[in-house]
């Protein structure tokens, strides 16, 4: 048996075409969704990410603004800028590219963004609503994973899901989203003993540990669903946390790296920004 490969790249293209049509309809009614991304410093990876976000935003017809600030930007200056954007009606979504320089307190910046413009889904208000099953902006990577499972017609209700990783960006929120959909969720992490014991019991394994080749075919049971969120560079090539070649021989579904979960992250950012614009104008 060879697993069905879930290509997030293809699904992302399909969803973005739908979003482009929706943005066109909104524009006809005088509404143009707008996203502003703030980038501090000149980290090449961060710059690549934000350029990708900007390009994707423009392709679906949204307003896209990238504000690039020097590494020396102070906490007070950044907070002042966020305050201005919070009060700018043309800006529906605000995204501060992480990580931030060491002299800037990341959590304070996240909490400064108006929750109605928190399209990253990181504000404590958004997190609280997620935890309590309310409508909110879901973090983009976890949300993308949920959409991929749904589109592949993988019903998570009653399934045992093992999430490897407990970050605030992916591990914790994806587990909560799955719990909200009636999955049984086990979290594993760097301190977990006998990882294989846990993963072998899983119907669905979501790997977001940041360790190349962590999961092999020995870690999963026959016909498990394996979602690889890891992005690692090995010998100049991008690779995930899953040994794709061995695991695909045993799994029922698997996502590749690249072209798997990654493209869905930006797609759900666009979705959240359009949703924010519609909320602002009372359309939802």
C-alpha cells in the first residue's frame, strides 16, 4: 500500500481562486480587504515569508502593505505603529512577522493588536475563544491542517490524534481545534517518554517538532494519517519531520514537505483577512 499524498499546494490554489472571486464581489460593494504586514530587521527567511504573503494577497485582489523597519526599532515605536493601524479603517488585518529582535517583548506586541484585526490568531482573546469553542480567527497553520483533513474527507470525530509539538503557534492550537471537532487528542513533546508507544496508537499523527526525520514507519500503525508540519533544511534541501519515503508505504494519507501544509498557512491568512473585512462591514 502507498499513501495518498495530500498536496496543500493544489488545495491552496483552488481556495485562492474562490477567494479572488469573493474579493471581486466585495469590491463591487465598495469593500477591499486590506492586510498590513510589519517586518523588523532583515532576516532572509522572514523577508521571504512576508514577500510570499504580500504576493498572495495581491493575487486575490486584496490591499497589501508591507512596512519594513530597521532592527533598531524600539518597542515603543512598534507599539505606536500598531496603535495607528488599529485605528485605520482601511486595515482589516495586522500581522507582525515573528520572530522579533531580542530587545522587543513579543507577547506585548501580540497583545497590542486589536483582536478584530488579529488575523494570525495569536491574541489571548483569540486563543480564549478557540479554547471555548467560539468563532474567532484561528491560527493559520493549524486552520490549514483542519481544512486539508476536511477536504480529504478524513473525519476526525472519535479518532485518536497524536500531536507531536506543543508550541503556541501550531501544536497547542491544532490539538484544540481537533478536540473541538470531537477527536481524542494526545500531546507529545521533547520530554515524552516512549514516543513510539503513543504514536503507534494514533489514527492521525500531526508532527510539528522541528526535527528532521523524527518520525519513521516504525512510529505509526498501518493506514494512519500523517500530517508533517516540520520545515528543516538538510544538505540545502527542505525536508519535514517525517521520513516521507518510508512512512508513505504504511500510511493511508500523508503530506509532503515542501508543497504540503506550508501553502495552506498563507491561504488561511488570506481567509482570515477577508473574514475580518466582512465582520467590519457587518456582513457576518
